[in-house]
């Protein structure tokens, strides 16, 4: 495993020493993957962020929970060691918390995103996105005329029909307006506690994908009469970001279809996530405004970020010394990630299969990032089945990893068939 990735890094001596220092401390396949792939990508990405911030004259970087956790700790140490005049802070938030505060507007900053289909969706899951308790959900069911099992999974057609019933339901909107109003007030208190309103220009750091969190955050700041300019720094964008936001991307943007066809943003989120639960909201206490974190977060995901962070701070960053960002780092990061994301070996997929993921903002369910793929289910993700089986409710979070973990034959056929499927679909959207 070491040779597979080390040969790509050795042309950059500073980075090579950093990775060597960390790799020697790893004692299992997951740790070796973290040291050989995830760690150098995190280091290079953080160096790019700091360089971009200095170029733009940004003195404050807010690393968004939870994907910014490891990046925040690496950036803070880099700034201290290299004397960078940039303040780094960790900003507790989530799609759930930001949207809950923004639902009160009943516009596309959050409200429309309630009605987005996901891997699993039921009336229960959908209304939990809005934070409704059992009594409130029952009131909405009665008012909208829904009858049935609230935990029964819905097809796309059933989901659309359910959403049409409740979107304009007066009971639903009244409950949501009150809940959102409470969330808005506590979030505003947290924003002012973090002194976002005293900063002329702030950079926010996340992994990226759609720009929805920055858009919702900007909408909330505007409603609070906070004129802070916000620039987002992202690893990549899967689609065209909202025109109202300003952002920079490192590895790829919406036009890089070839990269998007193999890049697994689900896997990236798993590898970068923090060892704490999702931010569910904020509580105003005598000691200040405190984030309310989900205590039911699966424990399977909590070890990897911490181990990588420890390797970075204690082994890798000191080995970098005063190494700055190199233009070749983007190509190196893409090569490293392509090997593990599109062409993982079975032992690598097995090592990462214990990590669980959820694609829904309410996080009401989790499943392995790399299930053992079976031929029938793998075939359903290819182009012809995509056109003729649009109402499916299952799939793989990391297709290439699930393929590697499975015992199917002709894996090359499925791998490149899926690659072309994603590429073609990107042309049609």
C-alpha cells in the first residue's frame, strides 16, 4: 500500500518527509490510507486555502463544522509555525441548523430544500428534517389528509405527492414558522458571539459540492443587517453554485466532468468529518451561546479524523518546515484521490467499509460507505437502467468502493460503465 501512493509523492521532498513521518506511525490499513492519501490531501488543501486567503487579504477564516474540523486544526498549527497573519476559528453549524433558522423565510434559501429526495425517505424522515415532534407530525398528517405508516419508505412519485400535500398546509407552515423563529434568534446570538458581524471580509472553509450552506448563511446574515463579505473556499463544486455567492474551488468545479465522474464526495465527507455529532441548533446559556450537538452520532466514524489529526500535528506538519503551496499539488491530489476513489483495492475498500454515511440532512439513517456490491444492484447504476428505472430507492454511496469490496467478476466493465454513466448524466443536467 505504501508504494502505491508514495511513488506519487516522492517528487515533492517536503511533503514526502511529512507523509513518511506519519506513515511510519500507522498500524493498520485504515491508518495507512489516512497517512498515504487523506493526510497529504488535507495538508495540500490547507496550504492552498491559506495562500488564497493571503492573496485576497482575508484575515479571518471560519472552518465550518464538521467537514472543516481537521483542516481547522492543521491550518491553526501552520499559521502559528509560519507566522501567517490569519485568524482561524471553528464555526459550529450544519445544513440542518442553518436551514432550520432560514425556514421562516419560506423561500429557496432553505424551504425548498425540505422537499429533496434522498436515498431513503418516508413521511417521518421528511418531517424530521423540519424538527417536528410526534404530536406535530400527527397534526400535519391529519391536516394534510395523509393516512398510512409514517415510516414506510416512499418512491419518488409517492414522495412528490406527499410534498405537494404538505407544502402549502397551514398547520405545517405555522409549526415550521415558530420552530424556525426560535432557531433564528439563537443562531443570530451565536453569530454575534463569534463576532462575524465585526469582520469586513471572512473566508469560510468547507469541502463544497453545491454552495448551499454559504448561500443560506449569506441569506441569514443579510436578514440580520450584517454586511460582512463572505468568500467560500472549497475542494470542489458538483454544480454551478448560486450566483449570489463568491467562492474559489481547488480540485474541480462544475465544468470538470471527467473528475466529477470518478470523485466520491460521500467518501471525502466521511474522511474529513469531525469526531463530534452534527450541530442541531444553539442554546443560550449563562456561559454564552453553545452549540447543541447530536449525541446519537454513529461511533464508527469517530476514530479516523482524530488519528489523522494527531499524525498531522505531531508528525507531518513539523516535517514540512516552511514549505509553501506548490502548483503541482493539485495534480498530485487528484492522482492520489483517483487511485483510492475510482481504483481502490479490495483491502482498501474493506478497510473503509466500517465508516457509515447518511445523505439526508436529518441523518435519520446510516449505512456503510462501501457495501459489498452485487452484480444486479451494480448494474442498476449504469446508464440504460438509469433511464428505464428512474424510480429506484436504493444505490451505493461509494460505487467504486462497493465494487471493489464485492466478489463480482469483470469489475473493469462496471467501473468504466459507471464512470461513463456519471459523465453522460453530467452532460444532460
